[in-house]
C-alpha cells in the first residue's frame, strides 16, 4: 500500500499508474478538501467485485468457506480438466 498527496499524484500520474498496474498495490491519494481516494488496477477491481458477489449470498459464502476448510485439511480430490 502506498500513500501520496493529490498534488504529488497529479505531478507523477504516469509513474503512479504504472506502479499500481505492475505491482497490483492500491494507491491511496489524500486530499485536503474532500474524501481520499483509492486507485486500483482494473483487474484488481474486477477481482474484488467478483469476491463481493460470491460472498454476497450467505449460503454461497458458507459453501466456499467449507471448501477452503476441507482443502486446508487435505480433504479434497484432485481432478483433471475436461477437454
């Protein structure tokens, strides 16, 4: 996570955007007047939205958490892809 001021962000826009894209780290931009903002790569934003969607249903969230628990305990069967 990196933090910068709005002025610095504006002056170094390309550098900051390249860094956000390359390293997949959010950039927090502080502003003296108004709410601070966060800059994310599009792929990171889409992944976040997908996660929120998948966890939005309590039943689906339970299924996912159960699957993660089973995986962590080694209780899974590996299968190949269907072609």
